């Protein structure tokens, strides 16, 4: 079986009117297996979102390759997207659809066979506890309710690969914890999950392996225990700061 | 990219569901247009009045016929004399023709004035020529008086200028008659039977149906366009720009639906809304007709037979598609809903201009207008409604507008692909880096610009000396733009223009190819002539303007052979070919470069031979990787054309065996090119290469 997510030497350079060339991602490589949560931990502007967008085929890499379930992001973007669910704080729901219509739409459009759609939607409504407001329009729902619908829509077609880009941004503690719980459940179901965050505790709690991203590069990539052993620090926060400063010292020229 | 109808169906259904839940859209797209229609009708009435004004100020040719032409001419001379002082008055002048009625049918004159002797039998029927509707009853008018001059005005009611000119002439003649009467009274001192002087009567040879068709035809496209804009604009703004703003576009783009499916569904949703609006508005319009009675709309039912309606729908579809694609493009371009709305208003005003083309007096499909998308079909719709079926031109117009719609759609697809869709970047890497990749993307824009410049400049330089014209076109426009492009994209000149030495034997091939290619292009012209007869008058006029007698032969050879050989080759086989060579498969590349070359030789009947020559030149450039053989070939071929004209070699009706010989020689020349080939670098492979393993 092919590795669910495989990223090799991926780079992305933006050209910005004001800043000129922006190297958002530089030669990033990692893999993520089924039943694993792989964390991208980095500060603002580290290049997490850019990496994940390339995986979701919204952006094209400047160089390097990435594949999802053996499909290359450049060669077969549609096949890649059929295999993944993508959720981020910027992917919104259609305000004028009801929760049920939303799930129905995303299941169909992602290639769920038409005769299975109804059963799948019913299952999702049941599982995420959306039943009470399934026929209300999304724009009338509270933030927490929306969050549940968004999670259900991400897995509407039961994809083997899930990508979460800072999913807990803007949620209160209860909802954030709920979200972490659900993501852990997805792992138990055997999905390959990439999870990006800038919150140390979240990464510590949830991720099987953590990549520390700084200015577009991965500076360390291991299990928490491995990172601790390598740096001699216990807290992830200190581990992060240590590898970030070490990186800055190593390549002072890079912006 | 795949297009799954089921996915498109799901997308479209959801899109429509959301549209109908948006009060903002329902108000602006459905309610507002219904309220605005009466206002629009008022405006269109006004613009028709303006158009009549235009007719009044142009000069109308006419012919004189009948038995008493001298008296008619005398009468007309009086009218002329009287109107001369009046600047505002209707202008007309006589044209001598062999057969007045045939000329009327051929549109050479706007009306015919016939003089008869009253009370005597005469041929009332116009000749049963093609295109002229059957006889019309003599209108009730003044009784004829035996022996007196009867002036009959013959015109075509399905031609705006014809009907107008005849009407004005009738008025002018009537006025003159009144003056004559008072003069006669004064001179003779006793009453004269006025009616013995002249009786003026009007005869229209078009059926009322055609007249109603003309009225409808002039407005139909404009109404269609306005309805599409009204119905589609909000939907379009909401559909990409709105989604971008709300953040749902990123969600949509991460689903398995392909970009093309998304775009198609969005396009269809705009079309559905536009169709809905059009239906509502047609109902609205019919209600108006029923209540108030539109002038001349009574015969509408006669105009619209089922066959015509189907044809009209067929003609309107590409226009609708083009308008919707343009709307979508604007929406993709804008970053937010507000921004999209801001662009849509000026676009609507701009877009309506081509839809007004049928209102231009005398606008016809057999002119450059056939190359203007939207305008060409608008004229086509008018022609169909007046029962003029110019099939080859209708097909050409249709194809051009469909092509434009497809092109705009592809353009908007690119907006979904580029990064500016969801991120803040304004330019993607191709745009920032420039060079050949960017030129490849923008090559069509440049050539559209060059084409437009040629067209505009030729409008001014028409009256100049041939040498000045050639200098402007070849050096200033062609060469000037080429230099500009080379500089702008920093293209290496040697590569961009393929300035490489070919193998020596290639020159021999060129020498064989010149006469062979010339004969083959003539053959292509003959074949094309079967489908699209070139007007003989135009051919003659062209040769006159190309070879005026007073210019020395060497200058003609320089201007017609050497200079085009250099500058046109630099433009088409140099810059254009370079801009396209990585984008298109070599075979397609040859055809496209040839077609563009043909289009640039504006006159329609020259299209086929020049396109044929253009393809051969592109092929030889690709095979030899050098522009020089094409330059030599082009120059010699043009020189051959000049000589053929000088020696009066008949260009048509050559013996079939000669064409065969030409074809054979051409094949031989290309065999040489093939054997001696040093292909153009960087071309796409002929076949898709299989990945190794
Ligand atoms: N379209 C773009 N044009 C120019 N620069 C961009 C573009 N998108 C991202 N960048 C830049 O690339 C870098 C990485 O951005 P990215 O959004 O991937 O970071 P991130 O790790 O997701 O940060 P955050 O925590 O803020 O979400 C930043 O410097 C950003 O400004
Ligand atoms: Mg981010």
C-alpha cells in the first residue's frame, strides 16, 4: 500500500509586489502514515498553511513533489482531492444552506455514490450530534454548532487522509477540547492526519510526531520523546525555541 | 480535466438553491428588471429616432427608369435646385445603371424613380429577381390622369435606407409639385389641372412582415443583452467574488470537483437566471404589445415562424454564453463582491455597444463586422428576421462568437487556477518573472492589439500614397510592435526570430516551392470561391490600389515583395510563432499561424490564399528552424504575384493539370525540407511521450 502522505523537497516561492520573492516553504520533506497524527508546529508565517494548501492542490509547488494516497498533486489533483478532507479556519460553510444540505452537497460532490448519500448524511448527523439543528440554515447557527457541521463536512465522503490547518483558532476552550477529541477519534479509525498549530500544548497532547517549522524549513521532526532526547529540554516550548534559534544561527542570510 | 455531468448537476442545483434564497439577488435580478422594462422601451424608441436622423444626413443613390426619363430628370433637377440651399435636407444623387430594378435588388441604389404616362397600361410587377418579394397592390392614391406624367418611386421596405430615401423623395417631389402649381398659375393667369403636372405615388416592394422583422431585429439583441446583464450580473458577482469573500471558495476548491466542472456549473447558473429573466421579460413585452400596440409589431406573429425561432435561439446561444463568460471573468478577477459590482456597471455599458450594431444604417455581415463577436450575430439576427439568409457568413459569425465565448471561459478558468484566487498575491510567478513564459500567455493580446491598430490606421491612411501606407503598416506597425515585444519581454532576438542559417539545399527547395506554393494558393482560392464568391468589383479595386501606374516598378517590387518578406515574416513566423511554439502541437501551430496571417489580410476573399501561404511558410520555418527560407519564399511569392498581374496571367481558370503539377512540386519542395530538416528548437513532441517504464 502506498504511503498516505508523502512530501519530498517541497518548495514554494511567492512573488510579492512589495516584498519581492517570499520563500514560504523551503525543501520540506515528511511522510505521514495511516493512523497517525503528524503535527506541523510553527509561528505565524512559518509556512504551514502554504504547505497544506499545496497538499490540497490549491497551490502549485515551485519545486519538489507531494502525493496523497499515491496520487501526485500536480498530475492528478482531482484524485488527490477525492482522498482528502481539508479543514481550516478560513474554509467557511455556505451560509444559505442548511446543515443537512451542506453534508449532502459535500458527500455528492466528493464522489460518494448517490444511493449511499442519504445513509452517510444520517450517520454524520447522528455521530456529530447535529440532529437538533440539521434543517436550520448555517448562518443562523452558533460558532460551536458551525464547528460541528464543518467537521462533519470535512469527512462527508469518508476520506482516508485529513488535513487540519489550525482548526482550533477562534474556538473557546470547550469547543477546542471537543475538536481535539474528535480528531483523536479519526486517528483511531485509521486515518492519516496532518494537523498544524502554533499552540504548543495542543501539539504536545495530540500529535504522534511533530515537525518544527520555522521560516519555511523543518528544523526538527520526531516524536515528542525523540525531540526531548535530542534537545535535552522537557517542555515543547523550550524545544521549539531552542531549534528555532539554532536554525537562525545556522543560516543568518535567510530572511 | 474531466467533466462529470452528475457533479455539474449537483453543483448547479446547489448554486440555484442558494441564489433563490438570497433576497438581494431576487430583488435586483427579477423585481427590478420588471419595473425597469417600460423605461428601456422608451429609450429604445429614442435611439431609433436617432438612427433615422443618421439616415437623413447620408447621401442616397437612386436610378431613373421608365418611358419618360427626361421629364423625370427635369423634375428631379428642380427638387435638387430647391434643396441645395438647405443643409439639413435629404441628399440624393443619380447613379447610371443598366437595369434599375436589378440594381435596387443588389443594393446598388436605394430607390428607383420611374416615369410613366398616366392611364396607359404598364408593367407593374418588379422583376422576379431573387431577394425581391412579390408584387404589391397599388396603394390608394390620387387618380391617374390620362397623358400626364406619373412618377413612381420603387423601394425596399426591408432596407432601412431604401424605405427612408423613397419616403423623403416622395415628400420632396410633392413639395416641388405644389411650387410648380403656383408658378404655373401665375404665368398663365388661368387655373390649371394640377394633377396633369405629375402624380406621385409610392410603391413598396417589401412585405410588411419584413418591415416588422427589421424593427424587431434591430432591438432583439439589445434587449437580450440587457436582460442577461440584469439577470446575470448579481449572480455572477455573488458566484466567484462573493464566495471568495465569504471563504467558501477555498472549501469548494478542496473538493473533488474539477475547476472546469465548477466553472461550468457557475456559468450554467448564470445562464439559467438569464433565461428566466428573459422569459419573464418576453411576457412583459407581450403584455405591452397587447395593451398599447407597438408600432409595426402587429405582424410579429408572421415574422416568427417555428423554424425562424429555432434559428434565432441557435444564434442567440453563443451571445448569451459570451455575455455570461464575460460576467464570470469579471467576478473571478475581482477580490470581493463590492469590487465585482464596481466593474460590472462599466462592462454593461461597454458590452451593449456591439449589441447595437444592427442599428448602424447599412451594417452588413459582408464586412469586417463579421469578425466582431456579438456584433456579428446581432446583425445576423436582424438579417434572419428580414429573411436574408447569408449562410456562409452566418456560420462564420457563429463560429467566431462561439470561439470568443470559449476563450473568455478558458480565461476565467485560469483565475480559478491561479493563486490570487485565495491568497493575497496579486501576480503569480509567471507574471513576475516575465520573459518568454509571460509572452506565451499574452501573445493573443498583442496580436489583437496589432490587428486593431492596423484596422484603425488603415481607416486614416486609405487616401495616402501606397508607399506611405506600406511604410506605416509594415515598418511602423508590424516592425514597431515586434521591437516593442522583444524589448518588453527581454526576448533574445536570435532565438525569438529564428535567425539561424539553414542548410544550403533548403534554398533550392524554396526556389521550387515558390511557384508551386503560388499555384496551390490560387487553387485554394478557387476552391474557396465555390463557397464564398469573391465580389469581382472588389478584386479589381484591389489590384488598382495595389499597382497604381505612376509608381516605378522597382519601388513596387520593394514595397510589395521585399519589405513584406522581411517585416511580415518577422511578425508572424518570428514573433507570433515564437510566442506559440511551446503552447501548441506543431501541426496545430502551423494551422493557427496561417489562419492569423490570413485574418490580418483584412479583405475576406483574400483570406483563403493568404492563410494557405501562411501555413506553408510556418511549416518551412518549423522544419528548418530558420526564418530566412520563409522570408525568401514570401518575397519571391509576392513578386510572382506582381509579375502575374503585369503579364496579365489569368489568375483563375487555370488548367487542372497545372494545379496538380503545383501540388507535386510543392510536395517535392517539402520533401527536401524534410530531408534537410533542422527543426525549430523547443517544439512540443509529435506524439505524447510515454513515461519510461
Ligand atoms: N499569496 C501570497 N503572496 C505572497 N506571500 C504569501 C502568500 N501567501 C503566503 N505568503 C507568505 O508566505 C509566508 C508563509 O505563510 P503561511 O500562511 O504559509 O504561514 P503560516 O505558517 O500558515 O502562518 P499563520 O500561523 O499566520 O497561519 C508568510 O510570510 C506569508 O506572508
Ligand atoms: Mg496559516
